[in-house]
C-alpha cells in the first residue's frame, strides 16, 4: 500500500480548479515557490484539498478544490499568489490552461489492506 491517496473531500457541491501545465527546462525557483503556494492555499478560507500529478512527458495536472467561487476569487487575488502566477508566465511554464468546474457528484474507492 502507498501513502498517496486522492484528496479527502466533503460531499458536493464544491468547486474544482484544474490547472494543467507544461514546465520549461530548469527549476528556476519553482520547487520552493510551489511548496509555498501549496501551504498558502491550504490556509485560505474555503480551501478543501488538492490532487496533483506530473507525467513522464512533462504534463502536470493540479486540481484544487474549493467551497465556493468566492473562495476561488480570494485565492486568485491573493497578493503572493498573484506574484507567483506572474513568475509562472515569465519563467516556469511553456504553456498552461485553467478550468473551473462545479462538482455536483463525486464517488471514490479505497482498497483495504486485506484486499
């Protein structure tokens, strides 16, 4: 078994912000900023959780979950997050896309240790 698992979330409805990106070469301070943004987001009112993965081809997908659109807007407008977004456009991303969706239904599965 692994310690990695999807985010534990409340029953819908809630919102998902899907950030899909291809990184540029080199770190350029990305790892430190990413860690800081994850911690900062987790402290924001309305933040529910996050799932993130990066494929061998360099495509990364991060899905953050939020209670409501107001919480998403507050995070988008957070001063430190705004600075990081600017650095992303300048240094870290070759391309990215952002999608916001309302989650109406959700279900999951966790294998027990006996299975």
